C-alpha cells in the first residue's frame, strides 16, 4: 500500500444454487472473453475443456470478496494521458491482486473444502505455458475467476454489495474493484 490509494475490503455470501440460477451464463459471457487478448492464451481463461457450471456445482456456497482500491484525488489529477492511466491501473491492480490472492490462498490451504477464485486472468508467469501448447506450470496456485467461469460479476457486486464498477474515461476512476471468490463445499452434517 502507498499514498496513491487506500484499500477497503467487503464481502457477501450466497449459495451456489443462487449463483447458477441468477448470475451464470457461460455461453453468453464467453462471447466477451473471445474479444479479450487472454482468450485461449491463459490456462485460467476460456475456452475450457470442462463445463464451468459443473465445476461450480461441486460447492455449496460462495463468498464474494471485493477489494475497493480508492485512488487519491491528487494522484488522479496527475495521471492524465491514456497511456499513463493504463500503466498506473496495471501496476496497482497487479500489486493488489498478488497480495490478495496470496492471502486467500493461505486461507484456502488452512480450511478444507475451499477453492479460491482469483480476480481477472492469471499473472503468475511472465508468459503462460498455454501459448506454447504446454501444461500449466503452477497448477497448485493457478485459480479461475468468477467472470472466466461465466458469472455476471458486474451485477453480482451491485446486487450483493451495492458497488458500481467504474471505468477510466478522461481521468482515472475514483476507485478500482477487484473481485475474488471463495467457493465452499457443502457441509456434510
Ligand atoms: S500459472 Fe503460468 S502457466 Fe499456469 S495459467 Fe498461470 S500464467 Fe499460465
């Protein structure tokens, strides 16, 4: 963390049944993924050799974990070209994503029956092995994201946490949002 931004963390819980019935449409969201440079180039992103809905059904509930990155007004005034805005967002998101994922992977390891979902595409390697047709190099750490599994993240965070996702226009937005998840298996009792 530094003077350019402050973090606020929020979370909500829901059943996977509700997620699948209200916020899931893998076919529809894959049409957006196809336009992304990561499509077919990262193992964390579609197309998959499994059905995301079936993967999600292995779990009973989902914790949605939002990290709101509030950018300082002074800093937003300083960064004004599209290139510098892009660079600034990339660097902050990479830093916060890496810290958040590490913390949640620790939580996942400590509690049985959990699976963390990352925010956005995997950034663990400089170049993903998928580009060379090789298997993932860090399967133990790589995690999918809610959006890559076909969930409507924009509507989820609005409905469950009242957060509106913002985008950069002629200035950096007031805040950026990273959305992680923690899938939790059905309890056996
Ligand atoms: S860990 Fe490396 S090889 Fe695996 S998905 Fe991430 S970038 Fe690709």
